[in-house]
C-alpha cells in the first residue's frame, strides 16, 4: 500500500515536470526542500523559505557569539 502511494507520487511529480531536491543547510542543520522546474532548473518553491533559513543561520551565529565566553 505504501509503495503504491510512493509510485503515484512519483508519477504525479514527473507529470507536472517538477523535481524535488533535498539538502541539509550546513549552518542551521535544517532540512531544505526545493521544488525545481525540470527543464529550466528554476527554483519554484523552497521549504523552508530562504528567509527562514537565513534567519536560522543568523540566530545560530548570534547564539555562538553570546555563549562563546562560557567554559
């Protein structure tokens, strides 16, 4: 049943000419999913949005600065 659902999802993604790209943001450790146009490789959507990833990176940097004096 699960493999059937996965097959249907793969067929759907191929039919709408989209690709999914999964990665881990090195600075925040968060999973990033990008939906790309299969032909142009243009990013259609990113989850979480780039702004959220950037915010997480900035917060991680500030946190490391704040606590770098602790032993």
